[in-house]
C-alpha cells in the first residue's frame, strides 16, 4: 500500500491539517501544547493509501532524550524498506522554513526520498503577504518546489493537496477515497 508521511514542527498544524484532509473533525487529536504526537500514527484510507503522522520536531516540551528517540524513530521509519513514497513537509507560512526544516529537507534529498512542501495556516496572511512569503519559502528551498498553501480553517488548498497525493501515488489508479471526500462523503 502506498505511504505518505507527514512531517513538520510540533506547532505547525499537522493534526489540524490531517483532520481537514480526512474531512473528519477530531480524528487526530489537536492540542495547543506542542509535542503531543510521540509515536508514528497510521491512518489507512480505504486500503489504498497509508498516511503516517510522524512526531513533530523543534518546539516541543519534552526531555532532550525523548526528542532524540523521536528523531531516531522518524529516521528508522524513513530508512525502512516500507518507506513512505512521499513526505509532506509542513511549514508554517508565517515563519517559513526553519533550520530544522531545512535539515529535514537536506536529509530527505540525501536519501532520495521525494517530498512536497506544504505551507500551513495560509489563512493567517493576506493575499500579497501570502504570495511574497510563498516566494520567499520557494527561494529558501532552492527555488524548485513551491509550497502548496493550505488552511485547516477555511479549507484552502486541501483539494489540490489531495489531487497531488493521488497524482504522486496512484497515477492511473482511480481512488474513490478522495473523490468521496470532495463530494462531502466520509470514506467507508
């Protein structure tokens, strides 16, 4: 089954994005306290796609030893034979990529793991500021990939993200999972 890993800082909005992506409020626990995801959380989408929610990195209130364990867990997963075919690298549009985001991107590139930059919280900036920040983010990441602006608050970019996941993972294979979500139905 194709896998998509979701990575990002502890406070980037991973849980909210996943709930919006799945069109299921409360499926993934959302907390104002960063660092609640401490294990690999797996979401099976109609036995067609496996979404793997990785522990957040960066700002999390946890002992350094525990943060090191999270990093080792992520690395072990990403290096495994059942590795994700693609990693969604979530970046807060208000701040752009941080040093730790750039380290993850460099590591993914080094190991030949495909990744897609996803700019979360796009509703927090106005049109011109959002466009300028997206360009800055693209430039900071080498100018090759423009982040997909998304918002869990207003749903911006979610349909495009679903389509991109399908395109990347299930090319020429119809997927009713996202089609049902786009039609407002929950998958079986």
